[in-house]
C-alpha cells in the first residue's frame, strides 16, 4: 500500500511540474512550433495524472475498501483518458517538430 501511495503521489507531483514548466520542456526538446510543443507536454502530464489515479485506486483504495463495480468503471475511465491523452500528446509532438 505504501509503495502504491508513494508511486501515485510522486507521479502526480512530477506531472504537475511538467504542466507548469511545459514551455521550458518544449523548448529544451527543440520544438520548432512552441505552441504544439507546450500542448504536447501538457497532454503527457494529463496522461501521467490519469495513470497515477489508476495506481492510487488499485493499490491504495483497493486495499482499504472492498472494490465495487463503480471502482472498475473509474479505473477503466482513467485508462481511457490515459490512452487518449497519450495518443494526442504524441500527435502534437510530431506536429511540433
């Protein structure tokens, strides 16, 4: 449980830093079109936060409370958000080059 909590919270902190510093990260990556680079970094941060939500639901909340069908719906929704935002982040990263 402690490992899942540390992983989830650490991922959230890192993703929030990437969200805040999206312009710097996109510039360091050599994005020719900075707006597309910034959007790409922020979409990757959204994907990371949805991954962290899934980690927290699975390894922390699932250990404390008995899992229900609603928990599965939330986990699958977070996985869908992860997949969609990661695909969009890759697309915007390709546009930024």
